[in-house]
């Protein structure tokens, strides 16, 4: 059983950037969001039967934005979508984990809905200020501001405790908070934080993680864990 790290964060917090930093340090990363594209293609017939041909793009594939708009704010429709795609995604995730021989990372926005949740040894939660995330979303997704506001509002304080609910992590997993504000000079602080987290995990089991080169050494820095109240 390899050391398994979960990676998650709010919309446009920059978790994919953190994922790239972990990959540079020798850790294989499974992007569950990209895995979802594969699942949508595999389950296309079932999705069209349930939601209609209006979710298809001009080339005949699933248009994720159209499908997302159809289920957004509709819990029953979202539950149907999840019943179709989650079993396949969980199966592919489990297969990927079973083929790993060393520490690895599961990168997922909805980490709490992954079958890997109970297997996690640690969770890295990426955070960024709301204005920064909003500007990133405007630049990346080119959605109208009103649509972005609805998307941000739907998450509430996720993944932290709030009246809207919380992303729950297994009690056995260490929780590490990573700040990713994107301000000038913050990149170096971010990289030092990642190195410190990996150092804190390096003595887990028989595996060691090095900063640049995978396994079998040590990382300068500290591995202090900063948990969030309510986890």
C-alpha cells in the first residue's frame, strides 16, 4: 500500500499548480478531473439517454459546459449524473492506485466523493483569497461574472466547515494547508511549504521522498502540519 496523498481546493485556488510542483518532485499525480473526461466519453450513451442530445457538442461528444449547466443548482439531476460517472471514475482511480509502488497523489476537486478517501494518509488543501480566485476564473474560464458568482456561491466555505456543509476527510489523514495567493514573491514560499510537507511525510512507512528526484533522501525545511478547525 503506497503512501497516498489527496490534493484538493476551492475553485481556482491553484491546486493544479501545486500538483505540477509535486510532479516535479518525483510524485506521480492522478488528475481525477481529467479522468472524468474519459469517463464521460465511456458513459456517453447513458448520459444522452438521461439528459438528451442537447448535451452534445458539434462533433458529437459530451459538452461538459452544457452538461454542467443542466445539472447546476438541480440536486436531483446532479445525483443522477454522479450515479452514472462516479462508479467508473472510482474504478479507474482504484486501478491507478493499485499500480503505484511508491508515494502518489490524487488530485480531485471533489476529493470527498472519491473511493480513495478512506485510503488517504494525508490531504493537502490549497487556498487562495477570494478576489484572486475570481480573477483567475475570469481569465481561465471566460464565463460571465454572474455565472462565476453563482459558482463561487455554490461552494460556500468548502472544503471547510460552514452552514453549507463541509468536505469531510478521514480522521487518520493528516491535513496540510497550502496558501497560493499568487502575489509577487509568493511562489518561493509556496515551494518551501510543499518541501516542508513532503519532509513531514518522508518517514511514513518505509518510504522517503526527496525534493528533486523522487525517493531516497531528505528535504531541508520543516514538516509542521497546520490543520483547520472542523476537520
